[in-house]
């Protein structure tokens, strides 16, 4: 049973205390899914262990656009230092790299990355392989989207997922604002997730952050 779930978000409020605004300190556009429709914003990327993680797609920057607008609370705006973001998935307390998304592209994804080069470059960076034994649980399945340009390039990874076995660190997450009243969303507590070798070992309300 997954340790981290939506019910755990009913934590205490932090009224009357000095608080930190999550949206001001978050420095990645990566997102974390806990089921097929709910995702969370993240304060940092689990790829930070790898010094060159922001540069692995630099040769394709002329094919992508980084200066994009996003709705406040639904995503973290890219800071211009990278042209992609990662979709992560938490399943049975294990963290997986589910897909690689690019903010905006000016050509079909298969023309920019022939032979699925983006996944091969990620495997070279992490030293871990994508494998179809780890189901891709994010919203859109490959067979449902590969012929629908309106849904590409989001969540179309045909290779399964990559277990984040390298990740032993802490991340702070906050439920994305989608379909939530702003004032209600603003009071949603952030959570502190601690991982060891890609496995969630602690999940608790992050005091002092909203």
C-alpha cells in the first residue's frame, strides 16, 4: 500500500506562525504523481545529484522554447536554465522517473529525438535503464497518444519507467492548484518526503511552509 496518499494532506494549519511560501522557494518544474490524476509540485529535482542534468538536452535548445507562462499554483515556471521537466511517479513507496517532457517544441518529438534519443541520454546520465516491468502510471498511455499531436509530447514514454534508485534525499511537495479554489489551495500544507535509494521512508507535514 502506498504510504504517501491524498488523505495524508489533511494536516494541521499553521495559522499565526511565520511561514515560507513554497512557490517562492521551489526551483524545478518537475512534478510528482501519486495516482492517475493528482500531481504535486516539487521544490527540487531528484536529478540534482547529477551535476550536468540541466545540460543533457542543450544541443536541442534551438528546437525548444523555454520562456513559457504557467498558471500560478499549477506549475513552476521554468527558470531558463533547462529546456525540459520530469514527470515522477510514486507507487508503493517507490519513486520512478516516468517521462521526460519539453516545455514547447517546434517540430514533432520524433524528428527532434530520432530513435527516442531523449530516453537514451537520460539512461546515460543516471546509469539506470527504463524498463517496461515498471508500468508508466501517469495519465496518458502511449498507445492512446502516439497518433494525437494535441496530447504530445506529454506522457508518451513507451519504455515504462525508471526506478530512481540513486535518490537518497528530501523533497518538499505541494498539491497543484488544478480545480482547487485558490484560498483553499493556499492553505493546503506542504509535505516533506524523505527517500533512501528511491524508497519513501518518511512523509510528514512540513511545518512553516504553505
